[in-house]
């Protein structure tokens, strides 16, 4: 599913984010930038050890923050490590909004044309996916309506259930 937002395309895809050929893919990271399971595990396996090494040099960031490394052996040139909230820690919606926004800003700072997001925080971190879909899509649409050089933002959803939730939400968005 694709939607034009001002000069950019917002696209939903069902698949594995490590297969994406966008300039950057977003990792659902933790504040210590230790690549664990889920998306991070898949990135570490396919991208090789260089990504974790670069993360170790950066050392960490705040919840809601985002940092960038190269993509190692991935097709994507960069990985943007976005730290979403763990459900129950407080102020989760705002933190998820910031993780999304800071990833988009970082992509623009590096003059990237395309970026692919997973549904941040909705796996191991336990954030309800319907709520995440609304926050991440609202944030992205508002961002794309302002000044950006991003041509394409993809949400790469794992499995049909996740895809359908994002699709339903995007159909509601103006
Ligand atoms: N491609 C796209 N989406 C995926 C993939 C994939 N290959 N694998 C899982 N998902 P998660 P979190 C979906 O757990 O909740 C790690 O240990 C998954 O179904 O990756 O933010 C990190 O190191 C879910 O909807 O991220 C952190 O410590 C979504 O991606 C912690 O987990 C996010 O699930 C982060 O937890």
C-alpha cells in the first residue's frame, strides 16, 4: 500500500526489514545499543559484527533517541538505531513519537532519500501495535508534510497481522 504525502511516498510492506534496499533501515534498539533479539538480532546476523562494533563506539543513547551506523553487509547503506520505550516505564507514547521523529531527522541530516521502519517497541518491548501504528504514522505524515528531502518512507511489517493493523490506520489518516 502506498500513499503520497506532499512530495514523498509513504509505503507499507509486509516482510523482513533486513531485505530492504532503502538507504537506511531502522533498528528497534535499546539504550545500550546492544543488538539482542527480534529486528536487532536479524540485523546483527545479516549485517555482520561491524554494526555492533560501531554501536559499541557510540556507547548508547536516550530512550526516544536515534543514532546511525553503517549497514555492514546489508543492502541498506546505513542502520539507524532508534530506541523505543519498554511498556510500563512511563511516557511511552511520547518516547515512541520521539524515536520515530529523531530517526527521520537523522535520515535527512545524512541526506538519505529512503528509510524503512519496523514497528518499534511492539515485540520484546511489549508496546501495543495498534497504538504504535497510530503514533508512528501520525509522526511520519506530519514530518513529510514539512520540509524534507526524503523521497520514500517504508514501514516494513513482520507478518500479515501487523501489516493489516498499519494498513487500517493508514487508511484513516488524512
Ligand atoms: N523485520 C521486520 N520486523 C520484524 C523483524 C524483521 N526481521 N523481526 C521482528 N520484527 P522487536 P522491540 C517485528 O522485538 O519491541 C531486542 O533485543 C516484531 O514482530 O525487534 O523494540 C533489542 O536489542 C515487532 O512487531 O523490538 C532491544 O533490546 C517489531 O518488529 C529490544 O529487542 C519490533 O520487535 C527491542 O524491542
